[in-house]
């Protein structure tokens, strides 16, 4: 089949876009594409729902609408579900969408359908948890919760769907006829799937061995170890997307299979000590401290090596006009946020707003990598006759989100440097110094810019979902225009 025609009015044509599906894919005969679309819908839907829940937090503070919300705990429950959708569901579903596309027709059709059904049921359970009058919200680290069987049932169904698909993905050989992602990127996504399974095993062990206690204590212990491993899974997925984007920008593979496998093994393998520690008991010192030490010492060496390789690769194989490539903008933005997150994390000395400054940069880096890849993902499975998001618009959206997230994190860090405490709001903050006021002002400005970038992304991606409803079949030619 001849290569698809890609037309772009931008001054620089962007090479090396996703290869388009063959006729079998176009007839929806590829379970990998079906799975990719399903996980992508869950990923994007989670962002939309998270935004709507955050909107309820604003509406509930308006005096003339306060009568709509008679349950004082509703807003904290909405905050819990907002965080779980925006961090847990978005990251995992986005990763699995890319992995489904990479594995393609070799995936087991029935298994992937069951995994998606479980995951969708789980999201419904999470949303139902926000609407349960009197249910106690628990603002635990990594996976905040609502102390109610409906919410925990939804969370279990979500993790069951994710775990089943991760297991299927690890058991499925990569496609060789039509590589949607470079081999090193696929290795990293498989490493992310493995890390997700380790996290789920840690959650299971912690759930079984944590003694009865107040909900805040129990949830903190249950989600502590596995939550740390989830961050490793997110980093592995981000590295895979970096490698993919580097390949698309330069037209050359980045890492050979052997060094890629070695780096990813160094990242994921140490995490295998956490499930046995969780099954041994979550009240032991080793369980609590080992999770912290593993995240502190096993992530940054691998990321630094990949960063060095990426910079060298761009210097050696960079193309004229690549500076206007939206993929390069997203890639550099994600890398910059990662380095900024490392720097702010190294400065943490207590419980102040340096902590949220650090993790907002870290999660922003993963989100920016997923956003950048989402544009190519949309192009890969775009239906005939639809209009793909434009390159120039994509670049500006990514720059807005990445720049806003960086300023947001720096504002938090500045306020924390002057001693402003974390998890304090409104009058609780006791803002005293000029540095604290300045830091919060910078944070607010960055947050507004990042939210603007996020809204632009959702608008572009919702148009993709709308086009899928009009025409379920992927296109055999793709047209980009502004």
C-alpha cells in the first residue's frame, strides 16, 4: 500500500507521522485499535469529569447557589474523585491507550473487552462515591478515597480492568507488520505495565494486612506503598513517550533494545520488594521507609541518563525547522518540567508548599507527554473526512500548558521557601510575608495559564471523539489544516 498523503499548510511539513492503518484496521478488525480507542475515551472522559467536579467546587461557594448542596462533605468528596480521575485514571488510561495501539491485532479481543468493561464500571463507581450523602472523604496521599463500599468497589473494578489489560499486554508480542511506536518506546510502555502490576500487588497486600483503624490512617497505609510504585509506572510511560517523540522528530531510533531494556529494568526491578513488604504488614518501618527510598533513589538516575541521551540525539539528528514542530515543543516542555520537579524536590526540608510545587511539576511533565502524544494518537485513528487538530494550534496549546504548569510550580516553591504550609486554604494559610504573597500570586497566574492550555486541549480532543461518532472507521488519508 502506498504511504498516506499528509497535507499541511504550515511552512514546515512534519515528517514521520503515525503510519495509517490498513484495510483490516479500517474495517475495525483490529482489537488493539478498539482497545486503544476505549482507553483513550476513558482517559479523555476522566479529564472532562475532573474538570466538571472542580467546577462544582467553585459553584458551591457562590452564596445564591449554596442551597443546592446541603451535604457539607460533598465538596471534599468531589475533590477526592477529581484527583483520582485527573491523576490515576488519566495516567493509566492514557498509557494503556498507547500500549493498545502498539500491540495491535495480536491482543486478545475478549480479554481487552472485559478489561475495558471493568474499568468503565470502576469510573462509574468513583463518580457514585461523590454523591453518597454522609460518606467520609479521606485525603490520603497518591490515591485519596471515600470511606464507602461503593467507592472502594469502583476503585477495585478500575484497578482490576487496568491489571487485566496490563497482564494481557505483557503476554502479547509486539506487532511487527505496522509499528505504531518505536521498539524502545514499546519496551518502556511494557515496563509501565509491569510497574502497574507491581503497584496493584502492593495495594492488595496492604489491604489484607492493614489492621482496622480510623479511615484516614488505614487509607494512608493501604495506598502508601503502591502509590509510590504508581509514580514509577508513570515515569516509565513518560520515558516511552519521550522516546517515541524523539523518533518522530528526528526520524531515527533513539535506543537499541539492549540498553533500553537495561535502563527500564533498573527502574522497575527494585520495586518488586514492595509487594512482599506489604504482605508482611503495613505497620512495619520497612514498608513505609522503603517506598520513600525507592522513589527517591531509583527514578532520577534512569531519567537523567535518558535525558542525556535525548539531548545528544537531538544535537546529532535535529532537523531544520524542527523548532516549529509541536512534538518538539511538548517533548522539551515535559523534560523541562521533569528537571524542575527534581530540583524542587531536592530543596524540600519540611511540610511546606515546596512539596506541591515539586509534584505539580512532576505530574505536569507526564501530562504534557501524554497530551503531545494524544495529537498523533488522534491522527492514527482519525476517521475519514474528519479534520485533525492543526500543528500550530497544538504547539501553542502545549506551550501554554507547559509554561503555566512551570510557573504554577515555581509560585508554590517560592511561597514554601518563605515557610507557607501545605494543605492549608483560605484563612488557614496565615499569609504573613511579602514572599508568601508573591509566591501565591505567581502560582495563581501560572494556574490560570495552565488551565487555559488544558481547556484548549480538551476542545481539540473532544472534536476527535465527535468525529468518531460520525464515522467509526479510521481514515486512509489524513489532512491537517489550521
